[in-house]
């Protein structure tokens, strides 16, 4: 079964079905395909993997996350295009919520720290799942 691994900060949101998507550089799963949501039990790549559960992919869309270079703020203003359409402030807030962040500024800080969007845009895909398809705990292979 194909899988995605998640940082500990997202585990509770996944288990509560509050996080229902993931943004990754490459597409792994297709709509209709069941996949596993996993985590490292210790140091990444040096420990066993645990299961958060499984879900069924409902949609995969292109996403581009980048810095607005015309912003005069000391913090880079994050811009997001989904399927080549720029999200408005409400759309950014909805995306942050769907991704398990507390507001768009927390999401922006995470993408700056983890993907350096203040330097290079992140051209990726957003994989979404329906929370009604999420099965927590041990999954079948």
C-alpha cells in the first residue's frame, strides 16, 4: 500500500479528521485509491514506522506556493495557486485549516522553514481525502 509519513505536529489533527489533505512535491496516489498515513516511531529513517490509519484519496490538484516579492513586510507574504488559480485570503485560511494549521501565518511559517518558499517556490500537489473514509489504527497491507 502506498503511504505518506507525517510529522508529529500533525498526528492529532489527522486522528481527529481535522487534517484532510497533504501537500507534497510528487503525486503518489490517485483518486479512489486507499493509502496509509504513517509516522516514524523514533528518528526518521532510523526507526520503525507506525500507522495513523488509512484513507481514500478523493482529489489531487496542482499547487504552487511562493513568496510575494512585492510585499514590503519583514515576513514574506505567502501566495498559493491551486490549479493555477490564486487563493484569496479566505481560501488561504481554509487551506491552513484543512492542512492542520492554526491560521495562515502558522502555515506560512511552516512552509518557509521546511520548504524555503522565501527563496524558491514549491511546485507540488495537494492530495485530499474524505474524513468518512479514514480508518484509524492498524491498517491492512
